[in-house]
C-alpha cells in the first residue's frame, strides 16, 4: 500500500469521528509518522503501532480511555 492511500484510509476513520476532510488528512499523516517513529524506536511493527495509536484516538474521540488505560487510571485514584 502506498503512503497516500494509507493516509486516505486513516483519514476516513477521522472523518467518521467528525473531523473535516483536510484536518482528517493532516491527523492521519501525523499518526502514520508517529507509527513509523515507534517502529524505529522498538520492537513493534508499523501496523501494530498504527493500530494502537488509532485505538487511542477512537477512544479519545468518544471521551473514553482504552480499557487497559482505564484500569491503570482507576488504580491511581484511591
């Protein structure tokens, strides 16, 4: 898959979450860039990094924490 096609697919997710087309494309490119950075930093594939980042974005757009983060957040609040 080429980078532009990849960005368009990710942008569609952001558009479905309510972002305008141009902003969705900008966010998609940033998210892909971050996934590539995470791939270079450690033992994670770009695909897995992108999946994790998209998960955070989708939960965040709904005003929620990922279930794993929610468990960690709850344990910090007595």
